[in-house]
């Protein structure tokens, strides 16, 4: 299977899994219910294309090719905009096949994608395993498998998924996938060198490919304590002009860590529709003394309350950070961070747990993240500093 935007999207899932404070997928009561109206203006070809795809699916809801194309597009929109409603829209489109034991492979891959958004990782992996067994050259399935295994901190399985992806994608994406795994398992310096070299060599790479690789490179350099190289990679990724909520959030965190909150407010002031960006906006506004800080914090708190009322627990990392930094409630933050880390184990998940445990002065509560840090040889200046502070509590 040749490389497509879907394969790159799958790799981006490793980021997007942690991006939105996800809402539970919304299922319409019947086929006539309007989910959302998007004006298809001549000046907005993206909206016009999406509207055309919606109309095609409404005309023939049992056409699997049409449904898959629209569901995949909704996933792309969710990643780009951080709007969890698109996840529910995608599931609704796949409704005719959703409960089948063995749906068509494209449906099976997308069902896995939507399941992982709801943190149903075992079910997602079962679908992906079945997909690659049926189609060993399915780059989309391999890339999402790597993404899910990275979030679970199963780096051995993630590396196998990257090996399955490599023959079916471009050299840049194949290299970037393996480098991403290496960067979290004791080989960050090599990962940085190899990935930077692959970017230089990939003169014909698509903007989407470059965005993913540059974002990974920026984060690797940031964890290694090389802020100049990290900012250079972030800026190059942003200059591509592609909408990507994860990139915006990661860059905002980079700026916040360096006391550049005013820059974050300026960049994100009109991006609060995505919960993860509203979180960064509220944090930045507070740090910068912006008078809008309290309003943004109240809005974010209301969103978390609404998610909790729905029984949605996929927002716990963001809410833990909110509770600690904006509510100064270390106990609540720690409970949320512990629950979140039991499900997903990336660097950002570890950081919020370590910070909450430090605020609560409880090294024992940080044990899962500390064990993950040591067992995998994770290289991170920030995480190692937090671990040292927690060790001092003994």
C-alpha cells in the first residue's frame, strides 16, 4: 500500500491521543438529525469538500467506500482542530458496520482509531492485528498500531509495528517511526541524529510528513535539554501552515516552560475551541497577568465538569494539570494524574503525575512514573529533575 495522508495521520495519533479532552462519541437519534452545518463557501474549499462528502454519505449510507472516506476525513479534522465532535461524527458514519465481528478492513482500521480515542486500547489493537493479518501492507493500520503501543509504553511492540510500516511507507516516515520509539527507550541522541538526517535527505517529503517528523524532532531535542534546536524544529513545523492541534499545544508548552506566556496568549487567543489549547491559554494568561485568565479558566472548568457528568474520563491528564496549576488542588490533581497514568504513559503523562506528587509531597504516589522512567531509560531533563526532587522527599 503506498504512503498516504492516512499513514501519516496514524503516526500523528501518538500525539493526538493525548490532545483533546475527548468527549464521548455522540450518536444521533436517527439518520435525519443534523450534526453540524458547515457553510460551503467558495472561499473555503475545505469546508465545501467536507460538505460534499457528507451529502454523498447521506445519499448512500450503506456504501462502505463513501462512509470510510468521510469517517477518515472526520478523523483528520479531529486531529487538526482538536474538536472531539468529529470523533462522534465518524462513528455515526460507520454505524452500519460498527458491531460486525469482521467488518471490511478499512472499517476495521477506522473502528480501531475511534476506539483508541476512547482509550479502549485492547479493542483497538485487536482490530489492528486483524487488519494487518488480512493486509500485511496496510500502512495505515501499522502506523496506528505503533501509535497505540507508544501510548501504552510497550516499546517492543511499537518497534515491531514500525518495522511493519517501514516497507510500506516513505524512508522519512519509516525512519521517524523507529526514531520516535528509540527516543523514549534510552537512545534519544541517536534518534535525534538519525531523524535530523532523514529530514535533510527527504527533499520530496510532503508537508504532512515533514510536520510529523519535525514535531517529533522538536520534542526529542526539548527533552534532551537542547532548546535552541527544539525551537528551530518547532518553528519549521509551524511554518508549514498545516492545522495541527498537537503541534500548537506542544509549542505552547515549550514557550510556557521558558517564561514566554505572553507569546502563547497572542498565538492561541482565538484557538480556545480545542480543550487542550484552552488549557494552555488559561495557563499562559494567568502567568502573563492577562485579565481574561479567570474567564478562560472558568470555561475550561465547565468543560471538565460536563465531561465528568457524561462519564467521560479521557480528559484526566488535562484536568490534572488544570487542578494543580489553576485551582492549586494538589490532592485532586494527584488522583487524576494517577488514574490517567494507569491508562497512558507518555512523557506528558509522567510529568503531570510527578508534578502532582511533588506538590502533594508524596513520593509513593509517583512510583509508577518513576518506575517507567528508570525501566525504559527515558531521557528527559525535566522529568529527571522532578524525579530528583521526589527522591529528596525520602
